[in-house]
């Protein structure tokens, strides 16, 4: 059995986030000054973690967030970053570049909830889920292969493997074979959490409410998972435990200032 830590972060604020305009894939806005401050704060919050793999959406706002996080790292400043189109935001078709209110109006006219509504030319939730599944299976096979070949980082100690407050939870794995950072987008991450909880039966913190589970993660919100891989005859079987979801502790200093 191999186990790895998985940290998933939403990109920092863009002008379109602030103005509630749909971005999707066709609008590639850079971070605002606030977005860079959020990303730097996330980097400081995660600076003690020794990540072994870093993946980011290839959209600019995610790449800028990733660079800011790694710039603050004590261990990973020079780590290779892999851009992956499977981590892109949901494609919103004709709604991209238009106010969120327009998307809600389209959904209302179609008699559908706006969160699950697919605008003309956009991706369905099932299509986004297929990208999520494909990427997650990719990293699971990557960790399993590196563990089998002996090329993974052997048994990362707890002070390097995760945040100090999660040491007890992560220590139960007997050390981690890898520690993966993923930077993506809000709607994509909502779909990812749904895939983990509904399809893979991810266990959740006892204190997590239904409202928190369904809420959109804030810009640079951090979610942390422990993934244990079991090798079976029918392939890899991941067992996932959520350590925390959509955490924004690092943003408190920004709001206070």
C-alpha cells in the first residue's frame, strides 16, 4: 500500500472574480493585486510542506498562483511544475465573459438550477467529472509506479509531509510516498469534491457541515486529503480521507489589514 498527501488550491482573485463575470476557459484574466496577496499568503501558510509533485491548470490565473506559492516555499522553489489542461475551469460556452446574472437567467429560462445548467457550447458536469476522474487516476498511477520503482520520496516525515496540526491524521499512514500540490479553479474543484464524496466515498471531518461541503471555495481556499492506494486484481483502489476543506486561515491577515 502507498499513501500520498494531496493539497488542492483554487487560484487567487481576478478582476472577473471580483466583478462576478464568468471566466471559464475562454477568458484568461491575470490575478489582481489582491489575488497576488492571497497567493503569497497561501504560499506562506504552506511554506513548510515539501511537495514532491506540483500540477497546475494551464490558465494564467492558476499558473500565477502556483508561482507565488512556490516562491514562498522553504523546500520547493525549484520544483518542476506540470501544466495540465485537465485542471482547467469548466467551459461555460456562450456565458463566458458575461455577468453571472446572465448565466442564472439562462438557467431560469431553461427551468434548471444554474449550478448544473450547461450553456450552449459549454461543458456538462459529467464532462468536467470525466476530466477530474482522468487526472486523479493519473496521479494515483504515478504514485503507485514511483513507489514500485523505488523512485518516490521514501516515507516523508510528518513535519515535511503535512501541516503540523494534521500530523496525527497523516502519521496514521506510516509516512507518505508523495505529497502533491494541485492548483485549479472553483467550479472544477466543486466537481472534484463531489466525485470524491459520491463516487469514491471520501470520508469527511466530523465537524464539516452540509453547507460547507457544497459551498464554493474562496480564492486560494485550501483543501487537504490523505489518499491510500490499495493494489487489487481489478486495479488501484484509493481510500480517501479529507483532512480539511476550503480552508482560508491564511486570508485572515489580509482582511484584517
